C-alpha cells in the first residue's frame, strides 16, 4: 500500500516506492495541488485569448472580436459580415479586435445614427450666386427657375428659341421675359388663340361688292361677279356686250329702255328750265317799268 496522493503517480523502487504528482499538479507526491497556469503565466493561450484554469489543466478561448482555437486567435473582420454592423449612411472600418462606424460624407452623428447635414444652413454662401438646395447626403447649387448657369452667372433662358421649352400654340407668338416667357395670340386669332371669323363679325374691310371668305388667321375678299379689283375696292366691269345684245338681252333691253327714258326726261326738264329762266327775266324787266310786284312759282314734276 502506498500513500501517494490521488493526483500522483506511484513508482516502485528497490524495497520502497516514490510518489510524483501528475502533470498539472505540484507537491511532494503525498499531497498534490493544482497548478494555476493562468495565474503563473505558464499557459499557452494566444494573447487575444482568455485563460481558464481547470483542475489539473487550463483552457483557452478567443476574446470577443477574435476567432480561433484559443491557442491561436485572429481578428474578425466585422465589416465583411453579411449583416452590416453599422447603421444607414455609415461606413464600417475594421480594427484589431473590433470595428468602427463613421458617418458617410454629408451625414453627421455618432456612427450608429447618422443624419443628413444641411449644407445650405451650415454655410448659406456655399452656392453663391446660385441657390442652394439641400439633398439627402449632399446639396445642389441651382439657378432660379427660368435661368441657366453660365460658369459665373445665372442667365435668363430664352424659352422662345426652342420649341420644347415653351408651350405657346402655333397660333401664338412667344415673348421671352426675365425668368420666364409669355404667349401672345397672333393677329387674326382671338380667345384661346382660335381663329377669328372676321366675315361674320363684320370686322373685315371687304368692299360691299365683294364676298368675304374666312381663312385660318385672316380672311380674303373676292370681288363679286361683275366687279373687278383687289377685294377691298371693287369696280363694276364695263358692259362688254354689243348693241344688238343689249337690245335683245333680257336685262340689256330693260337697261337700254331705262337709260333712254332718263336722257329724254333730262332734256325736257333742261329746256323747260331755260324757257322759265328767260320768261322770268323778261317779266322782271317789264314789272320794273310797271312798278307792279310779281312772283312766279314754277314747279316741275319729275
Ligand atoms: Ca476586427
Ligand atoms: Ca445635405
Ligand atoms: Ca426667359
Ligand atoms: Ca379668320
């Protein structure tokens, strides 16, 4: 029977025996104590591992941020992990044993919570002489509506130069203005730039002997049949028919008759006027010598 400790090895010797504590224990063999390898730095753990003393031995486990078997521990690159360690608008930077979150450019915060920087409020002159428009993560410098940036200054846009930059109708003239433009109906067009019917509106200056023809944006004057001219001034065409035609023609015979009667009537009236005048003269001379007042009323029926 030996009296070696439970954690000791008994070795038989000539006429006796010896006790030797097992690995991980220390003592005289009869009494053996556990060695705390963590405490006396005799452990073989990685510098980035935690040492755990056990009865007769020890264990190593990699610290947080490291991976490995404990004897060897390597840094974990948290930024490569599928689920982002940092919040929205934040950049991840791997560090030894850990990682860092920093807000992206244009954002401010603690790295976990990042909010947009309002550059326009931060520096009101950042865009001068243009206007500053804050955007998520950045800002834009723009000219006021209707103006275009020309390296140094905002110039008025001439919307009338391009067909797509104005919405004036084809019946309107485009007028460029500072910062904008306006549409004005062309002459001949009225409300909503629709064609004015000058012929029905009596706003035309066609001759009374002409027909008015309304057209898009204006009107035409056309001398009526039997008249000639530019439509605004129309003169009766001379009667080109021969004398025989005039006599036999339906209208010609009537016209000839009427003009004949007119000439004859005129001659009769003129003769009567002359006779009347001569008589009046004679009577006047006579009445002067007789000193008798006399008045004559002469009336002609026409
Ligand atoms: Ca790391
Ligand atoms: Ca911003
Ligand atoms: Ca303009
Ligand atoms: Ca018209």
